[in-house]
C-alpha cells in the first residue's frame, strides 16, 4: 500500500466510522478543533493528519487505535492475495 493509498483508506475508514455513529462532519467538528473542510479532506485522503489528530478523532468517534490497526492489517493482507 502506498502512502497515498493509505491516506485514502484511512479517510474512508474514518468516514464510515463517523457515519456508523450517525454523526455529520459538522457535529464532529463541533467537538473537535478542526474545520469541516479539513475533515472532508481527511476523509477523502487529501489531508495527511498527525497521529495526535488521529487519536483525537478516534476518541470523538469512540474507536480504539487497536481496531484501526487491525482493520488496516486486514486490508493489507487482502491486497496481497
């Protein structure tokens, strides 16, 4: 997985997680110091976020870092098949 592919995958993961929590981008941004356009760019993979920003987003979305990493590794294994 290239770096660009990783950020697109991560953005899609966060977007799906946000939607499963039934939250809008605006609602996330109200609880998090991030503009809606920045969140949109993260969700499309155009913005490379810091680990701390990822941590804060996962906290707001009530998701563990372990789940994220497990999903990423699963995706990586699928691509190798």
